[in-house]
C-alpha cells in the first residue's frame, strides 16, 4: 500500500486557485478511478474533481469553503497494491509561501506589516490572509470581522466590506481642505437602502456576485462607446427558413441565427484585426487566434460565456454544431473551465428577449462586444431601377460597444458596418 496525493487540477491559464464547495466523499470511503471526490468553484465555473486512481480516502486536507491553490494537495488516498510512496502535503500553507510584503489587489499599494496567520483558534483562507497583510489589518482586527462563510469563516467579500467600511468611516471623520474642481469628493461605494414593510431580501448566489464584480470592474476599466447599425437581413432570414428543416433532418440539430452572426463577425475581424486585441497597461496585444465568446443565459438567470475556439478555421456547419453543443452544455451545467477561457471577442443576442438593441458591457480583457437585436418586419425604402419603393423587410439592429482607449469611432463604427454588410449580402442560394 502507498499514499497518493489528490491535487487541485489546473483549470485554465488565468485560474490560480479554486474554492471547495463541498466534499462528495468522506474519510474512509472507497473511491473508484475517475470518480468525483469533491466539487470546486472558480471565478469562472463550477466543476468536479475526479480521482485519477482507485483507493480509500485517507485524509481531507481542507474543508468546505477553503480556497486552494492550483497544484496543491487537497487529500491523500491509500492505494492498495502500489509499492511507490509519495509525500503527503499537510496543508496548503506548506505549498504557498505567504510573503510578509505583498502587493494589494484592493488598494494597489505595498505594505509591510506583522502578518496575520492561522496560529489562533480561527482559520483563515490564504486569500483572506493575503488581503489582510496587504491592507495592514492586524490579527486582532481580523478576529473582529463577522464571517458569512461556513462555520462563520471570513470570506473575501467579508474582508473587502470591512476595508470599505473603514475607508468610508475615515472619509466621514476627516475634514478635507481646499477642495477644487480637480479634486472631487468621491461618492461612497455603498448607497444606503431603506426597507419598507413587505420587502424581501434575497441573497445573491456566488455566480451573481462574481458577475456583479466583473461588470463593475469592466465599466471602471474601459471607457465604453457604443455604435449602432440597422441591417436589412431579409436574405439571411429567407435562407434560414429554407434550410432549417433540411438541416434538422440531416444533422438532428437546430439551425439558429447565432452561427450565422458569428461567421459574419469572424469575417469582419479578419478585415479589422485591431478589434481582436487586449490591452495590458500601455501595451496592445494583437491576438493571433479568433476565439468568439457567446453569452448564454443559464436556467438560474445568471449568465455565462462559452468560447468557440479558432472560429476562423470552421465552416458554417462546424460553427452551428459547436454553438449547439456549448449552448446545450451551458443549460445543463456541463461546461468545463476550458470551455469559457481564451475568448478574444464576444457577441450577445439581446434579440432572444425581444429587445431591439442594447449597450453591452465589454467582457474584459477584450476590447469590444456586439449585441444582436430582435429581427422584425418593417417597411423600408428600396432603390430599384424603376425608382424607390417601400417594401416589407426583415430588419435588425447591431450594437457595438468598444473600449475607447484603443478603439476609436472610425474603427468601432466601420467594424459593425462591415458585419452588417456581410449579413445583408447573404447568398440566398448557399448550401451548408
């Protein structure tokens, strides 16, 4: 017999840690190879961690709610009939050196202090300890924070709320002299909410909190500008109506508008590659791959953005199948962390909800996003060889939001116009 370490798996290039939601097995339970042992959550997606080997769960190294670094051991298994031996990791604190001086992700300052630790009676996750060290929060102050996690543990949100309240109280008690136009008073990060009889308080779920934080971060990071184009998609609609039954019978899947929109966006990105970029400080990263994210609504009402990797290498049939696969797995919560990583441009179909247009928020670190509105029949003026006529046409709005730090109106407006051109000039005789 030997001991085997079950480690936190790598779940994407930008994911360095994950939170344990709950254990699916108890110490002493037998585990088969590839059987799920625990559920974890990242800032992107929830997933299960399977065991690569069969054995008996010997010891859990963390409990529900703990934040664990990628690559750190989370449990040890007893493997029967294996003579090899692997060392046991007692806790993540042996895996990760928590420095005395850390760079704060909250205030962007560097602070050297006597670091809080887990020497007391209360356990704190490595993430909470890092923030405490960075913000100069002493161990005694940390003990005063009321935790909302499992067994009243202090979560990341708890400590950030504590820091925010300290800052607000400091602003109230400080007289600010010589205020000028160039030194505006910053509003409080929280507005007071008055409750009335009958009001219901609903706690945000974890995913909604992450979405809220991501949206606020995006708006505070990028100056958003939105350009609108109205497109005549009559040929596109007529072609889909002609092809959808044949496609359904042949492929066993629905032919939606989404892959048609994505194809037009990919073509336009090839024409305007500076839309397919990211911004890192004062450096522009021009992406080689065209990876299209498509916003999808979950049954819970939350939003997730699965990514079609290398969309420029797919034909329309490949795009249609990939879109359907990702959409189905999003609805059944079967997406893997890799399915939502690496997007370079995003589209969102607000027309699904009957909206004619929208002003979407950029999915950082991308620099642009397009919303496709509802397709509606409208009277439109057509130019013919016999003069102008009014006809009933299928019309839709395209809304293009972009980061005005690096995308000017000429590029942002020209790009959405080019997408509309590809949709308007759809070949009615095209085969798929």
